[in-house]
C-alpha cells in the first residue's frame, strides 16, 4: 500500500502515513480516531514540495483536550481495514545534468577576469604607480625650487616680471672712476624709467643722463599704431612713424633727402628690409594670443605626457648616500631609445608648426637686417623649422645609443637625486655623459650638479654647488662653479630675514667684489639699493637703486610723421654729431 500524498509505501493496516501523517481511506474508522479534514494534495513530478504537518483538529467533549493526532497510538491492522486497493507509485522526472560546455566557458571567463586583474595590477604596480609617484615628486621639487629662489635676491626678478605686465621700473645710477680723466672723468649718473602695459600694448621709455656735467635725454613712446622719439639733441621734437603707412612714407623721406641717402647707401634694399621689420613689429604689437597660448601650451604638455607614459619603466628599492648619510629610497628608471627620441622631436615639430606666437616672435627677430647682425640667432621661423628638420634627419642617420634617466625618491615622495646617463656614438665619435643633480635629504641641504663628458677618452667635468642656510637672522646662499676640479667663480648672498640689509660677494680667482645695500621685495613693489659695487681700493664706485611699482600711466604725444621729416632731422643729426665731437 502507498500513501496517496507522499507516495511512501506503508503497511496495509496503517490508518495514517508514517511519513506525512495523512489518513488512509478506509471502510471503517475507529470512533476514537480523529480524521483530518484537509484533502490530500497531489504532487507534481516537476515541482516536489516539502511535507507540511497537519494542523490538529478541535477537541470534542469525548476527546481529552491534550490529545493530538501526532500523539495517538498507531492503530493495529486488526482495527483498520483499507477500503480500496493500493494505488500505483507515482513516478518523478529527474532534471538533466548541466552541459559540460557551459561549465568550461564559465571557468574560462573566471580565469580571464583573474588574469586581466593580475595584469592590470602588475601594469599599475610597475608602470603606472611609479609614474604617479614620479609626478608627485616633480611637483614637490618645483615647489622646493620656488622656496629656494624666494630666499635669494633672484626673487626680485619674478616680481619684476609681474610688474612689467602693467607697471613702472625706475633705475637710478651713479658711477665714478678716479683713475680716468677727460669726458668720463667727472663720472656718469642719471635715471632710466620704463613703463609698460601689456593689455593696451603701450610702452614708454625715458632716460636722463649726466656725463661730466653735460645733460642728455631721450624719450620714446610705442603703442599698437606708432612709434615716436624725442630728445633735446633732436631740437626737442618728437619724430615718429605709423606702421600702416611706413612703406610709403620711408620712400618719400628718401626722396626728400636723396643726396644724403645716396651718400650713406640708403637704397631700395635697405628700405625693403626696414619695411619688413616694421610690418612684423606691427603684427606682434597687435596680436591677441592669450587663448592660443593656452591651447598650444596644452598641446606641448600632451606630447610630453604621452612620451613619458610610453617609455620603458623599471622600479626597485635601493639606497643612496646623500647629505653624508645613507638613505633608503625608490629608484625609477626611464630608458629612451633612438626611435622614441626621434618620435618626440617629430611630435614637437608638428606643434611648433602651429604655434603662431613663437612664429611671430621669431619672425620679428628674423628680419634680414637683424639676421645679418646676429646670424642664426636672428633667423626667421621658417629657418628655425628647416634647421629642426635637419636635426631630426641627422639623428636618424648618424646617431646611435640610448638615454637613461634615473629618479631616486625618498620618504613622502621627496625627490633626492636625478641622474642622466648616455653612451652614444655620433658620426663615429663615441661620447659618454653622466649628469647628476643631488638634492640632499631636505630643502636646506646642499644641491650639487655634476656634469662629466668623455669624448674619445678625453674627460671634462663641471660642478655647480648651491648651499643654503639660515644663520644669524640672515638667509645665506653660496653658489660655486668648478671646472675640471678648479674653482672658477663663487657667488655669495646674505639677506636679512626680518629686515632689508643685503650683501652680494663675487669671487673669481684673485678678484673679489662685494656689494652691500638694501633689498625690499613685496608682491607689487621692490627696491634694491646698492651703495658699494666696487671694492674700496679700486678707485671705482657705483651706486644703483632700482624701484619697481605696479600700475602705469601714459600721455598721448604729438609727433612729426616720417613723410614730413624732410631735411630737418638731417640737420638735427649733423648738429648732434658736431656737438659730440667738439
């Protein structure tokens, strides 16, 4: 006999299933047996369910309250008789086992994810992480450079640069030499004042000089449209020209002074060179390149960033000796191959071609007139690009070797040392370079730059040492220049921390010059007064006072334009020549 609910085989005399306590149908149910009223629920083969215990029925008066079906004594076979033949045992469908193909795919996917994660970790650990650390170290190094320079008189240069955006710089000087006589015997003194405004593109220069009692002066004004010059030596008139009419005005001026022009060789070629120069000057004075500069700066940074990211990087723990002690650090090495160097130079060339700011500035200095005076330094932008392309081809064809950059980084990502090593061959000549910048273990330690170059077994060395310390309430800086083991020059500065006393000493061989005075620097103002530039026993003395303040003012000036100069300026120049000679 089988249970109609759970399918378990039971004895034929059982009234209840021993597994699920379901009552079996019977022709006779004893009076003392309580039959559950819940109808049995058939099981489906696809969704077997867990057996649910029957709820106890309410107790009648004939049945004691504490009596429950679960606790009843099993009836005997003699007491119960089944009312129908046993039902057939139900069959169950067993679900099929998972396919082996999907299991393999799942394992491969998991393995791929793990391998990718490990590869990313190793790439990050050996390539990306060192570059991030190096980037932090270089930023910190830049801050340390600012700190060192801000504790030297060189800080005045940064303030001066800001003031020249919109401000005035005035220089007073007085020079005397007791060992000479004649025109310069009475000494030279005077004042030079320069006012600038970058936004309005205005510039004014005024100079007054006294030479042995003779007074000379010159005043110049320049803006987006014109240039004008005035002097007592030129009958105290402003002479000038406009950029847009210069090419025609200079030819009229030449015709007005034709005899003199031919005498001094003032020909058509000279006028063309001057006209080209003025055109480039006008373009520079009227160019608006602020946004372009930002865009080009971003492109330069992108090229350099891509270059360093793609380099081969090695990373290891090591120790170096710096500032007289052994320091544990991380060594990050970047290796630059010939192919990578050529690619960098090529990418920079493509940015150079688009940089209109550099083009304008170089074309300004690349005028043929200046090129004849300064040679390659006065070349045009196109000449620069041609020379750049030639250099790239020259490296590709004649250069062999790699460049190695090593960075040693200590605690808190501080940069301790930078090394540059090369072993190259150029046109059959082998050379080795080793350059080291040792930054000590703190910003107050000595900074030492050593440069060693060996060419065909001939070695040259250069060493520059920068010491900084705060002593006796003063900031002391000493810079030494040593070549092949011989000290060539030493600069020493002392600057009072809470005051303005300032001193600068220069030593070269047996010659020592010491300058003393005052130095006051603010964000928009600085004053430097040197009251003794030459040693007392030299017979020379020089005092210099430099004052720089932000803000500038300009006055419009009336001037005689180039087409109306005529012979008046020639007469003034002849008068100047005669006064100077006699």
